[in-house]
């Protein structure tokens, strides 16, 4: 099972880098910090990723939401 998922991830990484190279863009690679984030939080559900992606799209496309997010004060150390 793990070997199949690993080979699928490598194939996806290869295909993305190949397409990016053909379009004169930088190669696209996976981020290994996601593995550490999953082990730290224990959350590995794809639905959470979709929710966060939707929130980031909303923040990026709606200037009012972006302005609201910038009003949040930084944490105190």
C-alpha cells in the first residue's frame, strides 16, 4: 500500500515538473514539511486541506476579507 502511494506521488511530481519545464517555468516539487505538519497535528484528512484552500482563495480574491484578516494583531511573545 505504501509503495503504491509513494510511486503515485513520484509520478505526479514527475508529470508536474515535466509540464512546468515544457512551459519554461520552474519545476514543481512537493513540500516535505507537510509530513512533519501531519505528524505534529495528527490531522491528515483531505477535507481539511480543501477547506483551507477555499479559505486562502477567499482571502486572496476578496479585498474586504483580506483587509479584515490584516486587522488581526500579531501574537505577543
